[in-house]
């Protein structure tokens, strides 16, 4: 069930619809590293789906399973009761939802738009206001869990918007994630996700530095992971990303360039609120170095490569080429 951690959130006067497979038409925009898997879970639950992606080839596996293609976000919305969006950057969210051929250009009164992109809280509020003017409900519901969480339907979903609308989407949330938490009105889900990204940024620095230490000390890194993963140092990143680092596998579960975007959003919000977050600012500089090394489309654990270079090391030091170089 939806966990209500923010009673009294802003209400929007949009009729709540019953959402169920076979009765509710869903739309999905953005079928990348995570979106393709997430959309696939909804198809597997029996929902009728219309999809759009910037690159149609990424949607082909979904089309082969019965999804319908639409040429624009507007066309998706015209054929859907609920439209989900999962794109890259706030500018993409703005174009896909608020643009001249965007979701709101095709959405009917009584429909719902759910943005699952990590984006700016203020943009989520703007979308909610614009949607409400058309009698459309808006939910911001960014997720955490990366490609693994998306494939296994184990995502953490952080929800902002009208609580009754969020509750009505429970059949969809259950198809996508394990942790489903309601945080408040428009933008609250985005704020919660920026808390998540702030936590991850510091964790990734510690993880990569620890592996460098273990290597330089001459330890068997696999044995070290077995030792520390059941203690106080245990984390999702340690369990899922450290083995990828040791295997020299820097394929993305979540792109470096998108993580840098998220860090920038969090720092901008911190500045607006008068907060000093020096640890997050350090993470931004380190990930900027990862980007400068040409790894913007690698996974966030490619931080290992930039930190290794600060000590004059290639990773792995046995001389194998670093992916992406």
C-alpha cells in the first residue's frame, strides 16, 4: 500500500478514475535504460499501452509485445487515460509535457500525467498548475534503483501530487516497485529523490576510494567485499556496483551525465534554501572529472576511473583497457 508520510498535501479537483488492466489505457514516453523495462512490466500486467521514444528502435521490443506506437507525446496522450514520462533532463520534461506537441496538448480532462524523471521540483509544480488548468492531474514520481531495480520491478518510487490520485495509481506502482512512498504535494517527490541522490553521491566516493585502498594495500578485493558487505558498510552500491567495478564493467545502470544533472539540481535547491552541502559540491567536481574523461554515458561507478587517475593508476592496474576510452 501507498505509505502516507505527508498528510494534508495539496488537493487538485480532478475526478479519480479506477485504474485496472483491460480498462485503463496507459501511455509511456521514454524507453531507455530503465523505461523499457518499466513499460514492459505494465504490459505484462495486461495494460494496453501506447509508447513514444526519441529513438523508435528502443521501443521495438515493446511494440513486438503488443504496445502501439505514437509519433508524438501529444498523440500518446490523446490515446491514453494515464501517461507516464521518463526522459533525461528537465528541458526534456518541459518539451515532452508542456511543449506544442507535448502531453498536455493532447491530454483530455480527467486524465493523469505521471513524470518519473528526476527533475526540478519547481518544474513539477509548474506542470501541476498547467495541468490543473485543463482538468488534468499531475504526479511527480521519480525512482531509484537503476537498471537492476527497473528490470526486477524493485524500484523505490517517491511520489508528489494529490494523494487521492497517487492512491488510484496503486496497480501501476505495484507493477514497478517495492518501496512506494507518498511525500506530499507537487514537487515533493522530486525533493525526496534529490535527498536520495545526495546520499548516493557521498556513498559512491567512499566506495571507489575504498576499492583503491584495498588494491594498493595488496588485498584480494573480492575477499574484502565479502568481509565488509555484511557489516556497517553495507549498501546497495556496495552490493551491486562494486562487483561491476572489479569486473571492469562500467556499462550504465544510470548515466554519469544524468547523475551530474541530479547533483546540480540538488545543489541549486540547497542554495535556494540557504544550505551549505560541501560534500555534495565535492562530488559534483569529481563527477565533472569523470565527464571530462569521456565517461558521460558510462555508469555512475565510472567514478573509479577518475579517482584512480588522481593517484596515477589505470583501472584495473593489470593493464586491461578501461571501457569507454
